[in-house]
């Protein structure tokens, strides 16, 4: 495959084997598809190393240790960060709970945490755990019907007791996006820290921790066309002062202390394969930040007309209620809806029988769906990626 072939959507789609089944896959918010080179990298690692661990005393172990360092460096490029500030583990949720354990050793009665009303529970439940040590948790509700967050609502909650504000870059259920630099600036001015959930945003918009101004950022490589992994960035000045539970020999502030246990090396190899795919999508001979920026420019070009048709099509159907913004202003290509006279499960079952795969439920987005009166039954959720076509969307609309 050459960079030129990637300009043709059908050639690009050939890199994702599940698409060969001919189904319209519209559940990318739950997990992206992997390009061939990621799948091949996982297989090649297992064929060569099996479950061998990273050990400097022998050649295979040294090679696996180098793989771990390479994966951390490449993930740092993806985030526009430094490698020593990036943790990789089995999930973003697990990393958030480990960070919460550190906060529980720092904070207590009189301290406050604010959770955005758009959050997936990975960026909510870990901070609610702090109520066990006396921390007060408040909710910064989104305003219906579009479910947008407003700065003046946050201002009413912020005080000199605020320690942390958790906020998503894009709602995993509704697709609503948030102006992260504006939020982090507002929180910083009040003396607090910000935890940004970039899990749903990262497949559509390249994260940039330097521009965002957050203190902590997490995302999931498996939502970005990689294998099941989670990643967390910690602002460097915080690392040495966060007392997360760790193995005794790990120095304070060493990012490996929060990773807990043996890495999934074969999945790190697969994630590097995904990043190599993005490198080529960005038409670069080397994996650089500029290559990733170029790749995401291409992703935006591919997604734009597909997302526009998805949202306009659903918004224009008389038997459909579309939740959140009614056009593409301030959103990504993810839509939550219900069909008149059907439960979300019934709609999803009918669609999948017709070869169109969409999700149904609450998707761990408890607060926003509670605020819309849709919890626990939830919604039908459809979500695109850069390999989704207009034909996929037309099949969805016809199926509804």
C-alpha cells in the first residue's frame, strides 16, 4: 500500500478486515476496527515471543523492553507530550481509579470535586469514590435540549475548595464536544486541576495536551483503531507528588508505578501498528507529530460529509427523536436517538438483522441520560469513523 492509495475510500477500507463482511458497522464509539498492520503486529509478536516478559538479561527480553519504551514514546507523540509523563495499561478506567486512589491520600473533608454532566462513568465513578474520604462531589450539568456545558454554570460551582474538575472532550453518548482550553483556563484560575476524558474525541480529533492546558488526560487506543489498551497523561509537575499505590521498588513519580503489573506487550505492538497506519495516512515516511496532524486532517476530510449526512438525515425523520445538537455545530459524528414506538433494543435488533450494526443502551453515560430522562433504557447510538461511507449511513436511514 502506498500513500496515494489511501485517497480512495474503498482502498482504505480494505485495510480493515471486518468491513469485508459487507455490514454497515456504526458502533465505532464502543470500539474501532483495527487496520491489517495492527493485527499482523500482534500476531508477529506472539509468534516470536509468546508471553516472554521484558528482561534485560537476555535478547528477547531486551527487545520486549525496547518495545515498551517505543510504545510509550509513540503514545507521547500522539498526545504531544513527553514519554515519562505517559502511562499505558489495560484501560483508561483502571488508570482513573488508580489516580483516584492517589487523590484519596491527598484530599478529604472540605475538598470538592466537580464532575461534568456529560461524562462517561470512567471520568465520574473514580472521583465519586472520593466521597468515601469526605470529599464533596458536585455535578456541572449540561443544559438541555442540546446538552451543552456553559461556563457560567461552572463558575457557580467553583470555589477555593475545588480540587478537580472532570470533563470530557466529546460525549461518548451524544457526540457533543467541549471547548477544553476554555474550561481548563477557567478551572486553573480558580486554583483547581482538570481531568480530561479524550476517549471519544481521540478517534476524530488529535489530542494535544500542550494546547489543552489540562492536568490529566486519558484516552483509549482501542477507540483509535488499536487494541484494548488505556493511556493516561499526567502533567510533569504533579507526578512526584501523587501517592498512588505502587510496588515498593518503583521510585516516587515514576510513571510505571501507576501501570500496575506486566504490560500486554502484544497489544503494545498492535498499537504501534495502528500508529504506523496513521503515519502512512499522513503520507509521511516517519512517525512524527506532523505526520499525525496530517493524518487527522485526512480523517476530518473523510468524516465530514458522512457525519453531516448522518445528523441531517436523523434530524429530518419525523419518527425519530435526535438528542443533543441538531446539526454538526459543536459535535462529532456520533448520534443518540430513539424511534417512535420502539425501545432502543428493539430498534438495534431490527437494524442488525438488516446488516446495520448500532449500539443500544446507556453506554456508561449515566449522568447525561439521567438528565434527559432516558436512563437506564438509554438510546440507540450510531457512530462513524473515517472508514465509514455515505452508503453505510444511507443503509441506516433506510433501515430506520
